[in-house]
């Protein structure tokens, strides 16, 4: 089963089903260039050696990749994305079978995430991204590395797609507890776009394995997703010649005002429930311009719609600890404002940002005006990432939109565009000179 496969490294072990060959004498000889000690005789090559060998092969494959017209790379990427949108595709089916248990999501959540992420990778979006940030530039790095986080399993896709679009091979480090998706994605490239297949490697190992991580950091560019300590550790360990783009802990919010129709409330609920509330683009609080009665009216309407959205994006049953935490929150929020909950959802109002709402809670905080929103968020200004804006605040929220790297209408915050400059990082431009 692919669920137990934690690596897909062209030129350093390949895959057990034979899509890519296991290394012969030539590949083993390459391994001796990375370390001072001898290459072990074990046929299962230790991961640090495998990464070195794969990186060497990827850099060579990149020479041909960069020589192709961009349209060839673009067409291959859109073909792979379409395969992930096909329910009958064997790799898509494998993902639906393996990922829910591995990630702790329901199969419906995994399907939604795959559709949202690969649906954003189209011929049009790739063409627009290249025209904006790639046209007229020269080839730059020869290898990129990608360290993925565990909360939003598809968050690291855009930098990998951007790398291949720019003609730069990619090495992916998947979370040690969630190795399957990265391997499946690399395998899909080998299967549906063999011209790109030798240009992507994927593996998984614990963060404590510093030797393997150091082998990865010899890439020219590194994109790292994770908590702030992970990002800081990578920056501190990377060679001076390696450019590091870090995406650490961030917070997103909402801003709404009357009139707000039911479709916008449904969109807010979807943004809240996506990835079970564990992503940096999850709106932790939705500021409702007006008084407490207006916020309560919005919350009551949202509570009527919440069961239907939760049925489409269901969650696994709560653990005892999570259930106790939610019960405690409902009591506090209900005393200070209003709260109602059901299976997989919670809607509340509260006058302040504390207590922090538990996952899958759409929390409305009444404010007199937009100026008070910025004031309340000032302690979090360094960590703001996204804002979902709806109702009459679409124009009035301009000041808030300037403080975040992504703003969207309800239902679209968790569907960022492919060319989004995540946290101000110009992904594609980093991959070109």
C-alpha cells in the first residue's frame, strides 16, 4: 500500500512498484560524493545518502527541464492537476483511501481539499502567473527544497508547482506522520507527466533527524511551512548560499456588516470548517460591524445554516479532551454572549477575543466600526495573514485588507489563488534570476 511508502526519490531507490528504477552501480557511486564516511552496503540506502543522490539526479534533469518552452511545462502541470480532479484516477482513489486516517480528516474533507487545491491549477492560472512573474526572466536556481507542514496537507503545493513551471526540480520533505500525499503527488507526475517525473522527489523523516534535513538544505531555495520554531531552525541551519522563504504561524479574521445574505454566511461557515479549523487561513474571529444585537442576529442565522455545511464538510468525532474544551468554551461564551453547537459545528458571539474559540467555531465579535478592528488586532499585527470580507464592509475593509497578504469574499479564503504571494513571498520570482 502507498500509505506505508515514505519516499519517492528518483535515482535513489525509486518506488517499490517499478515506476522508477532502483539505483545501479552508477547511482551508488554518486552517493560517495556527499559524505566523508563510506557508503553502506545495505541495499536499502539510508535517507541522507538517498537525498544526496536524488538531488544530483534532479539537478541534471533540470537542465533539460529548463530547455523546454514554458508551454510544455505548463501543459504537463495542468494535465497532472486534471488527473487529481478525476474521481476515477487510481492515485486520486488511493488518496481518498489512505489520507483520511493518516491526516485525521473525514473522506469528505480530503475530497474537498483536493478539489479546491488542484482546481486552482489550470492552464489559465498557470499562464497568468507566468506572465506576471516569469515572463522575460532568466533561469535561476537549479534545485528547490520544500518542507511541508501537517495541518493543511496541500498548503505546500504552490511552491512545488511554481518550481516546475520555472524549470526548477523540487525535493519535498513531508511531515513524518503524514508521508503519503507528497509521495502520491510525485508519483502522479511520473505517471501523468513523465517529462516532469524525474524532476520531483519526496521523502519523510522526523525533524529530529538533523543529518537528513541538512542534506535537504543544500538546495538553492527552500520553502518551509510550519510553526515559527521550525522556520527559525531551518533559517539557522541552512547554508549562507541557500535562500529560505518561511511560512510560520499566522492568524486570519473576518469582517462583515449588514446586509449579509445566506450565501455569504454559508461561505463563512465553509471557511471556518475547512481543514477542521486548523489552517492559517481559518477566520478565528469574524468582526461584525454594529452592536451586540446585530451580531447575535447574524449568529442565530448562521446556526440554522451550520448543520447543512457541517454535513458537507463533516468532522471526525471529538476526543474526550476536545469535547471537554468545547463544553467549557460554550459555557463561557454563552454567559458573556451567545453560543449554540451541534455535531461538528459551533456558532457564538463574544464581546472580546478571549476566550479563543475552539476549532470549527464561527465566532462573531461586535465592533462599532472598522477602526476598532485594527485596534483590537494590534497585538497580532505581525501574525495577520488573511481576511474574509463580506456584506457592506467590502469597501470599508480596505484598511484591514492592506494589513494582510490575502483578502477574499466568504467561501473563498480557504481557496487561495495559485499565484498568491503567500506572506508577501513572490514564489515564482524567487525561482528566476
